[in-house]
């Protein structure tokens, strides 16, 4: 069965974006960028793939992406109506109408994920944001957190929802000289 993986960048204090949805403070360079491009090439937006030299690189883990409206919006402002054209794309929103036939807008993320998990394919990437992650908390099988050595103080949290303790078990960490760590967690089976 396919897994839902919340693969996301976060700060030390658990924010995935600033208070006004800023994320440009998260660096993407050096050995960290090379590792991400090698291990997760499909997570790069379609317009960035050619400049990054990965236009023809096959997906390694994910063939489907799910994102919230706020995660979809920055690309849309740039005219990227299909930001991950190399993946099956879903946007969760109650107000958005899809501007592109390659992007499916849904309003029930739990039903969508349960349906996708029953289909054949690679794993499903939960791209963001915090409210969507909180809504899908019970469906998330794995967390992969790129933890940057930054503290914001406020912003969009990794999970933006009700107090619901959910245990995940560390499955491995890769550390870089810059202080970035990429940690894999799996849902605690107990």
C-alpha cells in the first residue's frame, strides 16, 4: 500500500514558513541541495527542473503531490498553474477552482488520501501546509523533516491544528556541516 509522507522544510522552532507565508529564508545550496536533488528530485517544481539539471530525472519516491491552497498560491502568482507537472497534483481547498486541467482541487483531504492509498503507484507527497498536515495527521505514515538551524519565533507551524499527541519513531538522520538535518520518522505502530 502507498504511504503518505509529509516531506517538508522546518526551522528549529517548528515553522515551515514565516507569518506572511515567507519561505525564502530557507537556503537551498551546497551539499544539502545536491543530496535533496539526488534523493528527492521529484519535489522540485517543474519550472526549476531544467535550470537545476534534473529535467529528465525520474521520480525516486513520489508520483503524487497534495498541497493546501496557501502552498499552491505562491507558484500560482508566478503563473505556475501546474507547478509539479511531472506528478499527479491535488490542491485541497473549499474556495479555489482549478486553473489548470492537470491540477485537481478537492475539499476532503482524508477521503482523497484514503482513496489514493488504495491505488497502485509510488508514495504520496504531502507538500504542505500546516493546516492540511494537521487535518491529515492520522493518515501520515512518514515524516521527512529538513530541519534548518534557524529560529523564527512565529510563522506557519509544521502542524497547525488541535492538540492531538501523535507519536512518530525516528528512522534515520542525515546531518550536514551547515547544521541542516534531514530526519525520517515513521508512525509509531502502537
